[in-house]
C-alpha cells in the first residue's frame, strides 16, 4: 500500500521521487540504511532505464523478493498509467476550439519541461569540455541525420568515446547491504534482457502488438541519463508511422502533470498506436518500456560493486550520458520547438513556463495547468 500511496502523490519527477523514497523507507520505516539506499540510487543512475522506478523496484526486492519488487513497481506505476490510458481515450474527441487550444498548451509545456531538464542535466552529464564536445557532436549529428537508427549509433559512439576519453572519471564502488539476487539469477536476467532485445524485432514482422513491444523495449533499453531522454527515442519509433506529432507531444505534456514515473507516457502512446485494442496496446507498451530497466537492475545487483569500480565501464557510461544529453538537446529544437511554436505568443507562453519552473520553482503540475490556461485564455482574447 505504501507504494500505491506514493504512486498517487509523488509529483515532481525522478529526483523528487527519490527524495520521497528516502523519507519513507530510510527515515520513517528504516527498511534500508543510508548507505544501502545510496547504493541503490547510484546503481539506478548508472543503468539505462527510469531511475526512480528501478530504485522502487529494488526496494521491493530487498523486502519481498521478486513478488515484492513487482508489487512495488505495479503500485507505483498504476495510478498515472490509468490516467494516461483515459487521456488516450479522450484525445481524439477533443475537437472544439477550446479543446484544441488546451492540446496546444500541452504541446507548449513540453518545451520548458525539457529545457529545464537539459539545463539541469548538462552540469551532471557534461560537466567538462570533453563531454560537452561529445554532446554537441551528438546534437548536430541528430539534427543533420534525423533517422531512428542514427540515435542508436550516436549512443554507441558515445560509449566508445567515453571508454577512450573518460576512464579517469571512474568512481570507487560503494558497498551496500540488504537482499541481493544470486549471481546465477542475475545472469539469467541479463540473458533475458539481451535475448528480448534481439528476438522481439525479429518476431515483430507483420504483427502490430509485437512491433509495439519491440519498439518500446528498444527505447527502454537505451534510456540513459533520465526519463526525459525517452522523448526522442519514442518519437523516432512512433512518428509518423503510428501517430502524428500533435497527439505525441500533447501526451508528453500531459505526462508532466501526473504523479509517478514519466514512463507511464507509454500507456497513452501504446493505446493510440493500437486503436483496435487500446487497453492491450497501452499495457504492452508500458511493460515493454519498463522491463529492460527492471531486468538490468535485478541482473546487475550481484555484480554491481565490481562493475562500478571498473574505470572502462564508468568511462562508457560517462560517454553514453554525454551523447544522450546531445540527443535531448536536439529534441528540444525538433520536434518540440518546431512542432509547438507557431508565433510570438507561443514563445512568450513557453518562456513564462520556463521562468515558473526555474526562477519561481513552481512544481511541474502547476506549470502544466498554468500553460494550458494561458493557451486557452489567449485563444479567447484573440
């Protein structure tokens, strides 16, 4: 029940989620020591996938094994996933002028949200000249060659450059405590992660459900650096084959107003991608996007101390993080800016949203509501 309550009330994004977890499970319930919790957070930041969901899953593992981990992930994810499924059922019916302006406001709010993420992440993922150059090269290359496969190559090249240039930035391992899966079980999880990455695309030909699963699984396996990085990966796989930019960006904006993990956007996108069975499409997409991170968390836990102490592994992660920083910066221009900004009024609304986030420190939910309201009121005035 505690994870369900957190899933209903945890607004503010992954950093806020980790603070909620710390207060609930370290300070209040004392399920974990400070050191053990710090170890799980560090591992969640190290691996691809949604850090807060992975940490919540790992806390469930420490308390109740696989059933505990799955129960924790389900309870934390379910509330916002259901809300996003409901939105998918209504988005096509929003055809009046006010509804269209509200949808346009949801597209606009994604701009300040991602801009804040780019600014905040830049100091962490690209703190030095080497990694800034990697990020800049990734952004330029993505803007010049806007192809889905290019993102994978950029991430791989970032890892290679990181192994070569960033090895001196390795951090020493931090030993934690608590339940750990056996090495054999961890190896099975890692094998399942790799097998699904290879098999799903091969099995997806001519089958919409498997095609959706393969696309979302691939995106979830490549999300380094935070949940916002999933934006360019998902858009590359969904637009324009499965949907247009407008509903995609509207859903991304609406996801900012939800509690719980940003990855519940997958429920909305999966439902729109499979209109013949939207609930099934939403559930398949949500599970497929989250599963890589959960398998990696369970698989790496038995080996994490040695892995985090390897300078080459740390360098690869540093290079990959810099590359995905560039991908997110490129996504800020296209599709967000090019798909959302129509005129100077839109620039003012997006700029006001960024000021509310970064200067006045409004919570994301309040910024979403304010941006949508500005967009609707502007339509009424005009």
